[in-house]
C-alpha cells in the first residue's frame, strides 16, 4: 500500500506505507479524509489469496487520517497520522470495511454491522441517545492523545449533536430479523455522501425477531426515538456551518455536507495532532 501524502508533507509519487510491508492489506477503503484497511497479521497466512485471507482468523482492522468526527474509531477526536489498529475489533472477525464521507462501517463474519463517526444525518443506523446523556467535547480544547472516557461512545461536539467515537453494533438489523449479507459481491455496504445502503439476508431463526413498534415518536432512518419536542430543546448555538440535518430538504443537507468538507480541507494540513 502506497500513499502520496503524509501528515506534514506531500509527495509527488507513491511512497510505501511501512506497516503494510509487514502486515499485507487485503481490504482497503477511503472516506473524504480517512482510510481503513483489513490486514493479515500472521506470517502463515501472508501468502494466501485475497479470498482465502479474508477467511483466516489472524486479521486486524487499521484506520488513519482525519479524526475530528470520531471516524477513526479510537475513542479520540484528533488526527491519526499513521495506521493504527482498532482495538474494538481484536476479538471480532471482521471481513469487510467501508468508509463513508466522515463515518466508518465494518461487517463481521456473522453479519453484524458496526458503525461509528459523524452521525447527525442518521446514516449510522444507531439510535441517538437523549441529548442530556451525551457529553460535549471540543477537539480544539483536548490534549494531544487524550482519549474520551470509556463509558461515552456517543458524544456531541461543537458542530455535531451525534458523534460516535468507537464502533457500535447496529442492533436494528437483528431486531428486524436481518443480518448484513457478507457474500454480496463487493461487500454488503454502499455509502454516499450522506446516506448508506446495506444488502441484507434474513436470519436463519427469525421466530424471536420482531419489527420495533412505532410509539408516536419521531423516527429517522436509524430508528431514532428522539421526539420533536426534545429536538427543539437541543442547543444549536455552536452548531457551526452544519447545524441539524433533521427535517431539512435534500439541498440543505447537501449544502451542509459540502460546507463541512470545505472546512476540513481548509484546516487539515494545519492541524498537527
């Protein structure tokens, strides 16, 4: 695996990433400003073909790049300059990874889907906790290397009211009697700038799987049960250029996403963390 830039300089020709000379990448995906890879970490499995390598158990998931939205999955909000192993998957057999614009997904061998990163638009498929239960973090005020405390996977930040800083399983699929189809060509997940599609297969035993009941609350695409009244109570004074994606037209959503991309592009080379 080669790169044409690093954290503090740009190259005009591909340069090999040293980690992957030791741990070959068998799956690679990119977002707007971050990347992920599945690597073989056993010498025994290094010479396997890609398909066989994905079936081996000696794998690890690595991520690196811009981390201000938690998309690297390391419980941090700073940039990760070089590939770093996502510890949350050390005991989970991940067979597919996919980056969205500023969020990430991974699929396990048994069809469980995990997502994390910037989640204001509902594309993570995770229920958004009550706003009062999520602490507010400002990456500009955090010490370099500071990890977000373990009990807070869901947080808010200066420009997001739902950021997920480490992988979380999307339980909604199981509740509906489905699993991500790991045999679908190219992997089960497809991502756009502000949406995600998951190709699924029915669970073998769906006798206990029921579709969650609607209870009069406002749901988004993630099954979010936050009511409109609660939404109105959330303070957006520090929402920045993005603000809320809920109840906005597609043009407004696209404009907000573009604004966030522009903001990242402006500050990325200047942030040294």
